[in-house]
C-alpha cells in the first residue's frame, strides 16, 4: 500500500506553504522558494538564500539551516549533513 502524502505544497501570492491530506493549512504560505517538497510526515522548503527548512506534519519547524540532505527515521529523528 502506498502512503498518501500528509504534507502537500500549496502556493499563494508567489509564496509556498503546506496543507495536510484534509486540505487544512498547516504551514502558512510565507516562503519564497523554487524548491519545495511535501511527503509523508514531513515537508521541506529551500529559500533563495539556500537555507532549507524542515517541517513536521503538524506544521512545526524541525530543522532550519544549510544542509545537503537528511534521512528521516522511524523514531522521528532526522540525520542531517
């Protein structure tokens, strides 16, 4: 069975945010970005300054900074480099 995304990117006034699978706004459309990703349990937005922000599915900011990649794990932690 394929997991449905719980974080779906949405755009309003040229800024990105995220809705959940019930289309409720969980991250306000406040981020200018050319790179957004919504997935199961998390979402990322990369700003024009190269900072990547990682959000949890409740819309909470988990990590922010300049990193190349991260690996989500089953216990809710992320490995970042």
